[in-house]
């Protein structure tokens, strides 16, 4: 009974075999998924998937790398889509200082606008943070994002920052990197952060867990993330599955 809370089944990497990938996920005990749309095309594809599969939900937003491309019309469209019964979150949104496509000031502006939108439609937010932790935290605080809360997606930061995020009503979501031998911080977070504040995800097709690292990721592999967290915490795989699924369903109001 696992919930992959962040997957890009709408990515081009799944164009040829998305049905088979979804079937494999079901065979591995993945009962729910949230497909994340983060630009015009991926949002449309996410909505097509939620119409076709009753156990798939969507999050809609605009990725920080492409913030420079977002128009007022795009923002208004996302706000309209928030009324869809299977849209459960806004995002992924945030800041990305690794890829330099969108200037930082534009990323911050688009981030703030999406938080404000989420507060209007009363949906949680999905945060993408790459090399921008302090600015992400500052914006979440200044915009009162704790009002809606959400997910620190594919969290790779410290235990201390994770605790700060939890204090702002955010769940900490762990993905494939927690299984990497050299991934010190995600492993520490898995050990130190109580299970009631954790979610699991794949971010497929990216960040495949060990032993598939470097290959295409898929939602069925979220099982390996759950197994690793169970191992690190010294609890059963079933406990991890049950609690993280409960956490996701509560956050997404399912």
C-alpha cells in the first residue's frame, strides 16, 4: 500500500510504455500516485492520466527553471485547474540556482505568485529546491506558506533545515538518493525525522534508487525507498508503507 507522491509519468521518457510502467507499479504494491505537471505540456498530460486512472492524482504548477517562460495567462490557467477534483496540490514550484535559465529575481517572483495562488485555492504546495535553501525558507516564511503547508520534494538537506520545514507545516519527502551509498544527509533525515513527517517518492524518470542508479526511474521503484527507510529506522517495511501513505492521503485530503 505505497503512495508515490511525486512522479513524472507525463515525461517523454514514458511516452512509449506508460501503461506497462503503471502496471508494474501496481504489481509492486503502489496503490496511489501523484503526477506532477510543471509547464503547459506536462500539466495537460498529467490531467489526461488522472482522467484515465482512478488511483492517479495531479499536482499543477510551474517549475523554477522555466520561470522566465511563465505568463499571467499560465498562472490564471493553473488557478482554474485547481478546481479539478483530482488536482491535489500546486507545484512543483520553488527555486533552482543550479540551472541558470531563469534569473533568480524572476524565479522568486513566480514562486511567490504560486504560493499566493495556493493560499487562495487552499491547496498544499510542492517545493523544488536546488542550491537555494535559505532563499526558499525565507520566501516560505514571508509568504505565510505554513497556512497551506506541503511537501519538500526529494529532500536532500540537513536534519536541522528539515525540522524548520516541519515547523512550517511541511512534509519531508525522500526519494531514490536515500538508497545511495554516499548519501549522508538523506540517510540522517530518514533516521532522525519521525515517520509521521515523512513521505516517499520516486521523481521518476529521474533519480532511480540503487541498484538502478543512472537508469530510467519508475514508480514501482518507490518500494526500494520504503525498504531503505525501514532498514535505517529499524522498523518494518509495512510500517513505513502504512504511515507514509496515511501521511500523503491526509495532506492531499483523499
